[in-house]
């Protein structure tokens, strides 16, 4: 049986590269620096908005599964094949990025509360 796969490898690579660009954001040392860099990343990568919104309220495992499904759909990769492409090693690198985004939003909320109190 011959299976015709029209996998969009460019989109697949692009989404994964965009995600790994987040590592530069979290290399910054100050909460404000991370927030500004993250805002810049979001403007450069608007397709990620709904993913990021989901991450805020999900566990890293849930967020990774949603992310995996979204990238597979974007790149037209059957999920079973995508699971083979994205090895557990890659998953182990992506989940901390999700946790960093979650922490970034918690830091920002705390900063906003402190501003209101001081206000």
C-alpha cells in the first residue's frame, strides 16, 4: 500500500525553530527584560497567540500535547508520524519552554499587582 504524504517540511521546521527562539527570551536575567523580549517574539510570531493563551492555564504536558497537535496540523503531518519525528529528547526541551512562558506570565501578574498596590 502506497501512502501519499504531502508533509509541509518548511512549516514543520519553521514552527519548531520559532519555538526554540524562545530560549533566547529566557536567557535574559530580569523579569522586565524577559517580558519585553517575549512581547517582541509574539509580535514576530503572531500565529502562536492562541497556543500561548492555552499554555497559561494548562499543565506543561497538556500544553505540549496541544502544541504537538497544532504543529502536526499546520505541517500536514499525520499525528502518528509527527510523534516519531518529535523524539522524547525534543519533548524534554519544549516542556521547560512552556513552563518558562507560564512563569513569565505569573511574574508579570505579580508585577502588575505590586504596581496597583503602590499606585
